[in-house]
C-alpha cells in the first residue's frame, strides 16, 4: 500500500499502451501515480481504477502537454493534492506524419519537431522546481530505436526523437549535480493498438524474425525498464539511452 510519503510520479500519455503499463508498474512499486491523458477520460479512469483495485494510489489529470499553461495547471493540481512531482515519465505520443522526405512539407517535419520538443520542455520545466528544491528527481523520456536506425517513412518521428535524446543528455549534465537523473528508454516495435494500425502483418513478421528474443516488445517490457530508471536504486546512471527491443538493434 502506498503512503503519504511515497514518491509522486507523473506519467504523460498514460491512458493506454506503454504509459498505462508504466503507471501500473510504478504504482506496484509504491509510488503515487498521476495518469495524464489528452482526451479519453474513460481509458484514464480505467487505469486509475486498476491501480486502486490493486492497492495503489493514482489520479487522472487531463492536459495537452504541448500547451505550457495546461501543463502548469496540471502540476499545480498535483502539488495541491500530493506535493511536488518526484518522477517524470514523459511518454505522451505527439502525432506525426508517415511518408518519405520528398513528399513531406516543412510543416509536417518541423511541426513534429516543434511539438515534440515543446512538450518535453514544458513538462520538464514544470516539475524541476520541486526536484531541485529537494535535491532528488528522476526524469525518463520515451524515445524510439528509429532515432538511430532509420525506417522508410519514419523521418519525422525518428528525427524528433533523436533531438529528444540529445536534449536528455544536456539535461543530465546540467541536473546531475542537483541530484536529478535523466535517461531515455528507447523501445523497438511494441505490440500496441497504435502499432497494429501502422504495421501490416508482413512487416510485423519481418521484425519478429529480426529479433533474437523471438517476439516484439510488450508494453510491460518497456514499463519495467522505465521503472528501473525511476527508482531509488538508480543512483549512478544518467544521460543514457536504454534499448528495449529484444536485440533487434544492439548499440
């Protein structure tokens, strides 16, 4: 059972998939979890209900993480209820276009870059005051192996997540002396509803064949890696990118 003194974790985009799995794992490990979501109230409430049924504590807060005012309002609501955010897991998936570069407009590429970094900037700025005041914090960003291993049509996602990875390294350097670690968890293909919409069966089978562990990742696989970086035990790893892809890409 989580208590009043338990760490507070904010998970963005936690209504489904990796975010929902992460919220559940962090709650299992004793954290009070803020389930951020954009539009699907029913799904977010279901995540909260599942956590509470298992003996954990959670609250759902709606906010568009691309909007700094909405993010500040969300963090303010968390502060009023539970105090400052100790752990930030920035997982929210910012929409992107899938097409070759030669067919892409600057609005499609630049818009994704802007929205990706705007949201990371906003949520990080909002949680840092409490972390710096207490001299402890954990920040985990969700990346993608597409930032290092290009795939046809995925230039907008891969480029924006590569920018996020470098952003994380700079933050790790700056915030380390303040007791705050910053890391990236970089999944390969994950078995989710979104992936099912994007991957045809032939592509999925090729990816499974290229994975030494013989399957694609499940959301829980990624969530457990996130939970390690969010934990008290992670005292000496920062500025890293952890590949969660079953050996599909090794770096």
